[in-house]
């Protein structure tokens, strides 16, 4: 089959790859659309601690059922599905306590296994979700990033009318914003990039530019109390550290952004008790795909309209451009043509 393959840092080409054959409980999906996320850019630049070259990236995948194994009976050839890319072992401690997203032996389609930047991708039948009839493959490919927003909001315990401060308006930040808005929260979004702020505003969030005055502005908006919920989606240690100053006493902080391995983040020790803080991590998702597809189908999620569409076979040029001009394009989704 044809695939766009990461061969080495900053080297990608379209070439041949062995076509997958389904095992008894597996399905071969013909890829229709596949998005780019920060993790794919980390693979391209050689910064991913998990991927080994050569590898087919892409874990935001929508496609059509092509073939399936002998034990699979709940799908039909041609049926449009999205792929849940995180595969857990089911036996380690996190899996046993309902946190398969933290599996000690986690495998990711598009990182540890061949992903969606190809004609076909292999996935367990248990990790496929049927796409509602009113969603195009491009829009359905947003289900995976939307699940991250859902999981972050669940971790935060977002409530209707509650003031939610979202730090970062990249694709994941926008997913968090729209999920929180769907929960009827009062969402305030922060970013340094004016274009991203305008996108957040167009989706219904109130916006504040990132600056040295942010804490004072948030305090002014909240009667000097601070934000009940702060969700960080930048991956910047400095931004993570600022959450303690931005959150209200008794409030909740959720860290979604990723730092490089071994990068430290400092919090003032006294504030843990003075504010009785709840600080939570949020990793990928758990059982969020049905809700993500429902939100997309119902029209509650609109940030897919910010996507730029490219042919999958232009992937080498697109990745090269994104690496040289970061932030120039809000979101890329590859389509098969």
C-alpha cells in the first residue's frame, strides 16, 4: 500500500508499506481523513520519546471498513468509522482501576504502531466507533481531539455557569473551550496569538491576551476571587506555574499540556495548603468517543471549520512547512484523493 512515512528527523516521504492483514479480532480501515497534532510534529522533528523510525504517523483517523477478522460481526464493509488509537493492556494497575489511558504498556496507533497517514490502517474492532450519517470524514477525524477536551472537562468537574479559564487556544485548547461551552460554562480563553484568540472568540468564548497583567485581569473579572477552574493546554512550564496564581482558593487546576521529559514545574508550597488546591493531570481520554461524535453531530463543536485540508500525499511538504512556520496554520487534516 501507499503511505507517508516518517523516515528520520525532518525526513518524510511517500513510499510503499506492507498492507495490513486483520487478525481474528481486528479490522482494516481504508483511511479517508487523518489530522496532524503536536505529537505528530514531535515525531517529525525527532523529539518523540516513543516513536521509532521508520513509522507511519497519524492517530486522528476516520475511514471506511475494508476487511475484518473472523470474530468481528458488528461492522459492515464500507461503514464509516473513527479509530480510538490508544490501546491498553487491560491487566496493569491503571487498567484495573479504570484508567486505561495511563496503562503501563500503552500502545498508540500512529506512534508505536502504523497510523493513519496511509491507504489503510489496522485497529482492534473494540476501538472503532461508527460515524453519524451527517458527519463528513474530515469532521469525524476531529473526534479524537474532542475526546481530549471532554476528558479534561470531566477531570475539572466543569459545571453550568462556572467560570472556566482555558490557557492556550491551539487545537486542544479549542476542543476544551467548545466542550466547556456545551456544558453551559462561562469560558474565558487566553493565548499570545491574536489569530487563535479570534478563533476562540468566534466559537463563543470570552478572550484575554496572555500578558503580565493576566492575573490582575482575572481577579478583576472574578470579584478578586480567581478562577474556580483553570485548564492549561499550552505545554509551557511557565504557564503551568501561573495556574496557582490564577485559580481561586478551593479551585481546580487541570494540566493537559505536555512538557519534554524531565522538565520540572515549580509550585509555591504554601499555596497547596493555603488554597487547598486540587491539581489534576489529564491524559488522552477514557470512554469519550461516543460523546465526542454526538457533540460533533449535534453542532456543538464547530472548530473543525478552522481546519485546512490537504492531500495526504502532500504530507512531506506540509510537515516541512509546519516545522519552518509554526502557528501559521491553525489545524491540518489530510484527506485521501
